[in-house]
């Protein structure tokens, strides 16, 4: 059985609150068990929509594992060309992997597979019985744009920055418990390496791309097929 892991924290967003709450509704109506992390302001909203098969953990962002990097995030924000981002958004992106780790450790539904899903990624009503496809043991993720041959041949010292380049999407990812726990270690080791070498850590996809390039056999990449938006292709793939 698969447990979906997600979160919602009320921070400044490029989308109106009403729009995001509607997208959340499409996600929360899925009948798969969920572990949801949120702030106290969001708890009543989530509780009202998820009265079943749900474990809700209320916390503040200062309790995040990634809060230890707050000064780096603030510094990175000063050079981020995408001004609708924020240090708080960077932290939420970076915390996804840790949220999954915590869900695995709690495992309230005795699952052997876990799937991170951004709470706002379903933009219209869809099948309530999702996901249907079996989640692999390896870390499943989406290859939105193929890596170049040069990128695939890189070493730790020659990792591309990926600051303005998209490769792997982080909207949905999942796998078996052991693989995801190891991914947690690799992810934060890469964050530390980025900080040590003066790289931009605000974009979680850059971290994920780099972890993949140095550990390709650890992942199961899915390339988009025909769909409305390649960034959301795993919704179709897992149906």
C-alpha cells in the first residue's frame, strides 16, 4: 500500500488563495492514505476535507529540518531572478524529502511505498482512486527535459548549476522506504556541498538533478508521454 505525503503552509504565493484552496480540494479528495504537514492556520481547512485515512502534523516552519539553512536561503533570495520566490518557499521545497522521511518513520498506515505529491498539483477533478500503478522500490521521479551528454558525464567537481535549466521535476516523487531514506541522506549531503562551494540552494530541482547525476542507478526516471502539461505527467503515469 502507498501513503501520500504532502504539506500546506500559508506563505506568499503567486496564485490567489482561492485558486490554491480549490487545487487542494482536488488533491485531498483522493482516497489514498495521507500524511499531511501544515501550520495551525491550515489545520481546520485540511481536517474538514480529510476526515478519514489521514495523519495531520501541525508545526511551524522554524521546526523544519531545512530551517538550519535559513541564512543561506535569505542570501540566495537576493540573487534569485524569479522574484515571486521567497526564503520560506525554498524551505518548503527542501523540506519535502524530510517530510517523507518523517512519514516513513511514523508509518501510520503500515505502507511499504511512499509518494510525495505537491498539494496543489491537481488543477482539475480526476480519478479518486489514485495512484493505481505500483510505486517502484527505486526513487521514482519525472524527467521533464533530458540531460545533455556533457551533463551525464560530469563529476562532483563539474556539476552544472542548473540555476536556469530544468531537468527533473520535483512535484511528485516516491519509492520504497529504504530507497527514500537513502535519498534523504544524499539530498542533504548535496545541500551541504552546495553551501560549501557557494552554489545556489534555493531551487530543489537543482539539488535533485545533481543527486541523480552522481547516483543514476538509484532512480527510476519517467519521461513524459502525451499530456496537457509535461510537469504533471506523473499524474497520468500513476493512474
